[in-house]
């Protein structure tokens, strides 16, 4: 019998190769990487890992290629205790791979290859698993499956959270089914045009979401619930080694807050702390904090 | 009983990840790779693959890490029929990995991580294998093993060829033991200072080599034997997809010519043809030609 998990995630799973160097090279140059860190990535997948560090049960649905990178992606999730029974393998497909170069200033240059694994289909999801979960987390990729899952979630009162990185054509039908729109500055601009966070949030809430949040890296984040004031949460300032996956960490922290029944301000503050603590080390996952670390960190910060 | 191979190579084995994109990104940007080609690399290793395509028996000595990349490196050589009995694995080490970005103009930007596998030691080589070979090919890496092997080669009349890419401290003791110095422009400049190819060749021949060649990409190559005139071989002009590994291909072609007993001019011409044909496809190895292809190509070119 299936044990229900608290959070089901559907999204793109990638293998990240993260190389560190002093100075990003000009075209046609050769440079030496000081580190090369290889690990799983992908917005939803890494958010689930953040949640696992906070001791939340999670399952992923996605598809990887039948290659070494796929093996690494799975191993990285299994090690963290993410349920991977729904992480399917396209034997003849190749996995998504991202090569991420981080310079001494913490700037990231990303080379991404999408691979050619078959996308997840609507019938690859498990309706019972979703109906039994408390939260469905989506990143707008694997869109057929995501849409089918969001409909099931809506029918069963399962809360839906979207990590909006880039607004794609296939994202639009998903938006009315999303309860928490937690999006990047780029997504907000694509959706609502140039404008203040306040203007953009007002438009984002027109989808019918219960809350909208715009994350803006070192500028912090802005969030709003319908009929309430816009809230701003500054980013916590820590010495940054690597910002890879900060957005994913933020989503993990935000979902943790939802599961605790916290209000928007508290969710954003906790999420910002998880994201800040993640920057302590290279890669999207290595420095993701345990709950006690987040609590200890927040206790040192002014409210 | 060991079957002697014609060419023994000692050098660095790497796994190359070669990504193709339209325009090389500025720092802090994200870009999409159109292709991602994963294959073995390393100067000597790829030269041996070039020789295998020309039906020459080869063995490699080197060390790889106990990781997926090491598995890929070995598989890439085994598939081509390179004897890998001397390709040792450092179970706890990581393999050398190079991420190579090729833009639409065919320019290559290289990010290299050396890994941390133990270097090959002098007692990791097989003196009998070297003594029984006709040619020992070195790239100046794995230097302790290379030096020991070059001494054995010298004692047994085995011809030594050095692929000089970068002149390192540990390359110097090797130089007097090298019969054919086939080096990059960068190496020639490091060794002989700025100057004409003629001036640089004169200095390179002071090591006692039987021939020195400087490869200069699209400018072709210059070569000389002691007491003879400098020869120039223009690069053959073909539509270039990717120049990765052209130098390695050149070395394979040059060594093939040595095995046939050809003179310097003929060796350089054949080597230039192998290098030109390699540029037809992505990666350092995919388009390496069979003998019939080289012969057919050369028959269409003016002598």
C-alpha cells in the first residue's frame, strides 16, 4: 500500500555540473576549474531536497534519460530520501544537463542542454498520490502531466505551488489552477510587463491565486495576498559562495511554511533564510540547511 | 603472451563534454546548447584513436578516476580497439573532465578540471611492451612514467614522438629523449621565444630531435629535419564544424607516416589531411577518417 507523502513534485530533473573558477574566460580561451561539483538539479527536484532536509516527506514525478547523468539524478534524490518510484527512465533518451560556471564574484554562467527524454504524459501521474498529498509543487515543465496533476489537486483541495522561472506558452493554462505563484523577476516581467513589484503582484493575483511572490535575488522578495498589503522581505546577507539553486531553496522553505500553516510574512522570511543558507557552499543542494540550522540562523536576525 | 602493438601512448586521459551553441554567452547569462557530445579526450589518447581508424595497433598507459567519466573514457578507447590493459583506475580519484563550448564560428572555449587521480608512476609502465613497440607517443603529462618510458624507448631504438601543447617544468628532462618534437605555436614560443617558425625550429632541433614540427591551426605547419630546409604545409581548407582535437588528429597522421617510412613533407601533408577531415563533425574523434578517406581526400588536392 502506498504511503502518502506531504509534497508531490512534478518537473524537470537535470544533472548539474558546477565548475568554479576565478575569472570567466573570453571566447576562444582555456581556463582551469578549481572545483567541479556534479549533482542533481531542476527547480522542483531541488526544492524537494530542501524539504527533505527539513524532514518533509516528498515524491517526485519526472523522466530522466537512460544515461549516467540520469543515474546521478536518481541517486541524488534517493540519497535525500525523495520517493523516486515515479521518476521514469527513457532508456533511449538523454538527460537534461546543465554546465554552470561560477566565478569568484559568485556570478553564474549557465550552459544548458535539454536532452531528448520523452516528456511526462498525463497518464504518467498517480491521481491517488496527488489526492493524498497536502501540496503539489510544479515548475511549469512536463506541462501535460503538470496540468493533469493540477486539476486533480484542485478537485481534492491539494494546495498547488508554481515555481515560475520562465513564462512559456504551456504555462498559461496552468495559472488558474495555482494557489501560490512564487515567480522570478523575469516571469513577473513577462506576465505583467515592466513595473513595480506592487503593480506586477496585482496582476499576478488576477489569476485567482491565494498568494503571489516575486523573488529578486539580493533585492529580496515581494509578496501579496488578495486584498492585503504588499510585503517585502529583504534577502539575508551572508558571504556568498554560490547562488545556484537559491530560488529552489526558497520554494522549499516557502512550502515548509505552508505546511506549518504560517502566514505570508513568516513563509517569506523562512524561505529567504533557507535560500541564504544554501549559498554557503557550491551547488544547488550541498548547503541546504536542516530545520535546526534555519531556526538558529533566524534567531540571530532582527524580526 | 603479450602481442606487441605498433604504438604505445602514455598521457592524460580526459572526458570531454562538447557543447555547441550559436553565440558564446557573457558572464552571468544563460544559454541553450544545441548539441552535447560526450566522449573521451586527451592528446595521446585521441591520437591513438586516430591511428586505430588508420588500422594501426595501439596501447595506452594512463590513469583514470573511479567515476562515470572514467568509465566513459575507457569505453571510448575500447570501442576503437585501443589496448586498455594499462589504463589503470584510481578508485578514489576523479577523472579529468573538460567542458568545451563551440560557437557558430567554430571557436572553442575550454573549461578543464584536472581531477585528482594519482599520476602514473615509473613502475606502472611495461618495459617489454615499450621495447617491442615501434613508436612511443607522449604528451608530457604523467611525466614520471613518460620519462621512464622514453629512456626505455631510447635504449631499444623505439622512436619517440612528443605532442608538445604546453611547455611545463617536467617537460624539460624529456626533451633530449624525443625523436620527433611536434608542438603547438604556444609551446614553440615558450621554448624559443617570439620569432619566425624558422628561428623556433632551429632552436627546437637543438634538443637533438630528428625532426621538429610546429602546428599553427589554419596557418598550417612548419617542419624541419637537421641540416635540411624548413618545410611549410598549408592547412587544407574544409568547412569547419569543430576544431576540437585537430592537433591530436595531426599527431595520429604524423605517426602513421613515420610507420610507413615516409619523409617529413609527406608526413606533414598526410597529418594535415587527417586533421582537416576531423573538423567535419563535433568532437575530437567522431570524424577521424579511415585510411581510404584520407587517400581519397588527398587525391583531390594539388600536391
